[in-house]
C-alpha cells in the first residue's frame, strides 16, 4: 500500500484504504466514490510508478470503493 500512496499526490494518497497486487492486477481500495473517480483518471501513471517501485509487472489497475477502516 505504501508504494501506491507514494505514487499519488498527498490528498489522493490519504483516500487509499487498501492495495494489493495479484497476478499482475493492482487493486486499490479507496474510501469514497469521488476519490475512486479521480484515481481512475490517473490509473495508467499509477500502474507505471507502482510497477517501477515494486520491480514487478502491473498489467491492470482496479479501483474499488471500500468502507473506511474504523
């Protein structure tokens, strides 16, 4: 999750509740639909930055709205 947050501007990074990489798909959980929409616009840049940071191939990015952690 830290690699995803590091790839984002501070306000967007705060909205990330979870992140995981499985089979080349990066799934990012955010705490609201507005944040999800904003992240979708920059998903290609996120994909490239996270792939470089992890040294792994990231083929797709999936963004989901998740309940905020309590």
